[in-house]
């Protein structure tokens, strides 16, 4: 039996609500990663951090200015292998490393308030990953293979650029 007009409309609305965040996030990813190397405004190729060296002023591509924090952004792809992010000891200073999926759902936050200020290594893994993480890493499973990650730190001179991305050693693939 063919669908009625109201049923077709409802399906279209549901599809839009489901897919629209994916489209917007993908457009943002392409805009922020379409550079050959990191830029001073925080853009960087996929799997590289882009750092803004000072608190960001209001701009068209920022939801809100940061009055007292520096910002770093990483658009990464874990479809081929996990990625490790090393966060140095922040000496008690505030930082937050937030992770969103492609629907913009915040699924993890590492930082002063919930993981402490000591040096840590976070291993970002794709959905269903069953490898063996290196000793001492904190595994964070992503609900999507691509996603944005951001860092805000209250000590721009000490931490801006100090969070590093590296390939994990000793990991077994899924």
C-alpha cells in the first residue's frame, strides 16, 4: 500500500532531523581542515591540532568568544587506526578536552574536573574497536569514525600547543 502524504511528510522530517547535523558537521570539517598545514586561526589538516594562541575574539565561525581561555581544535579520523592524545601535566590549571560525534553529541570530556591534571594519554578508538591499548592509556570509544575534538585551557602560554597528537605504539587493530 502506498504511503499517504502525512506519512511521507513525517518520514522526510525524521530524515532531515537525523541527517542535518551530519551535513553541517561535515561542512565544518571540510572548511576547518582544507589547509596544507596548521594556521594561526586554528585550522589544521585532519589528525592535526590547530591552535589559537590567544583567546579568540568574536567571529562568524565561533559560537561564543573565549574571554580567558586559549582554544585548540582537532578534527580526526579513526577509521583506519586509533589515535593517542598526550596531555601534559597542567600544574593544576584548568583545561577541558571535549569530544563530540558527528551529530555534535558530547560523548566524553577529559580535563581538570573529571580526569585530573597529571600527564595522561587518551586513546581514541573507532566504534567496535577490540585492540589492546598501550599500558597507561585511557581508552575513549568514539560513536563515529570522524569527529571534532577541542581543548580549552586557562593557561595559554603553558598549554597552547602542548597537547600533542601521536600514533599509539603497540596497539593491535580491531
